[in-house]
C-alpha cells in the first residue's frame, strides 16, 4: 500500500503542552508507527515544520526529535503550498489572528483551546472556517481519556438509568513561587496575559458536559483569586490578577431529555485527597460511577450499601472498597494522538469529524457566561449558537 505525505505547520510547540502532547506524543509517535492508517490501507505520514520565535530553541527541539524542517517565519511557512495543515498551540490571545491568516492562505486548521478569549472572536473564526470549505478542528482531548471513555461506555449501556447529577472536582496546589518553584507559567495568573481558571478550564468542561452528560442550558458561577501574590519564573513577586479558582453549578438537558445538575469545583489552590487530579462523580437512579483520568469505578443499584448515620459511633464502613473497577477492555492510546489521527483522516479521506471550530466556540460561550454570572451574581442562560 502507498504512503502519502502530509505537510504540517506546527506553531507554538515549544511550550509544555505543544511539545509533549502534540509534538512528541502525537506527531512523532505517529511517524514512528509508520503514519496514520487510512480506510483503503494506505498510510499518511505527517511531515512537520516547527515554527517559533526563538530560533535557537526551535532548532534544538527539531533536532532532538529528528525533524528536518524548522523556522521563525510563519508567513513564509503559510505561503508554502507543499504544507496544507496549520496547527497552533501558542497563546490564546494570538490564536484568532493566526487561524484567520492560515485559513486565508488555504490551510486546513487545527488548534488548542480556547480558540479565542471572547465569544465574538470565536464566532468570527468559526464562521470564517465554515465558509472556507477547508477542514478545521479544535482539541477536545479529555473525551479520549480512558476514565471518561469508560464512563461514556456505562452511559451508553444505560448503566445509570435516569441520570441525576454530575460532580466534577479538578485542581491541585500550584506553588506560589516563594518557597517552591512554580509548576505552571506565571502568565496563567495574569488576566492581561490571557490567564484565569475560568478561561482555561470552562472550555474543557463544555465539551465534556455536552458529549457525556447533557446539553448545557444555564450556569451559575463564582470565581475567586485566592492567592493574590505570586512569584514568576525569575523569582520576582507580581500581583495575580486572574481567577485561580471557580465554583459553578450547571443545568443540563440529558441525552434522554432528563434534567441533570452538574457541580464543578476547580482550583489551583487546593490540596488533593481524591483518586486523581480530576474526578467525575455521576449519580443515576440505577447506578453511580466515579472516573479519573484513567480509572473508573462503578456501584450499581443492587450493590449499593446501607450506611447508617450515627455521629456517636466511629464509622466502620470503608466506602472506597464498595465500588467495582471498570476493567481495561481495550488498549488506550494517548488521547491527543487519537484525535490527531482522526483529524488527519478527516483531511485526507474526508472521514467524519465533529470536533470542529464551532464546537470550540461553544467552550468560549460557556466561559463568557460563567464570567458574566460571577460579575452579575446571577444565573445565565446558555442559548444555542447561531452558526
């Protein structure tokens, strides 16, 4: 069978996410496996060029991963007709302009999220992409995590019965930078630089909620900046102007029309005592399940224990032991890599693909609704987008 080349412009891959998840664990892994397998038995081999502002850094990254092409001139890369796909994992503030330039240059586009810092820009770039006839996609990686895939399997098997509620717990302690080195970039905590928990994470929760639990209908959200002073990469103190935590309640319309309540706690100022850095606890009339990044545990209606409330007696039940592990029935590949393979097939053989820029715009819509709710201290309805 034949192997065809796919020229790929990769921008913003010197950052942690772009380098580790998209370059090394996705594109390099695909290349090492001989390319993406198509329906007719042919393969597609991605041929990336890495583009960044720091020539020394981008050259070192390319050489370390066996990539022959790299550069600092994005305009020249977009002008090269031999490369048909543009990928962006740079800053959110630059993304709408970069995507628009790539689309006008005739490139298919794929990008990290959020796709913009505000809904107007998100809608504009989604509409531009839809009218271009080009392929477009946005990363929705959490749908491909083993834990959430197991959770979705339970849902599709009607394990939950009528779904009642979802409780999402996310976050961990991000060091302030005075006693221990920071483990997230300092710009994450400056609103003027595109930082903020709500902007960063609500776009994730939108696609997770919509796809796994039910269509988002409305939101009530309270944000907070719990740590007002942090220290940057050079050990210099700065004012944290972005929210580092948020607490939201979201009303959903379940897949069978039932009302579902989702509660979301997300914080960079919390210490973890749960199974994983993110957990999804789903309750239904016939069963419940708790999923993390990789594992999922379930408890059915007929195996539900009968605890007794007695504050005068020490609790003897070990509630963690009362759940059954959902087994690894298949081999789970890297979630980012899986979606890359889907998008490459979409570009080359027009395979079905639903994680498009309009889906990314929905994430920005929920961000704006949550910020508006916080500012106005009220529930905000989330209407269908006109796209």
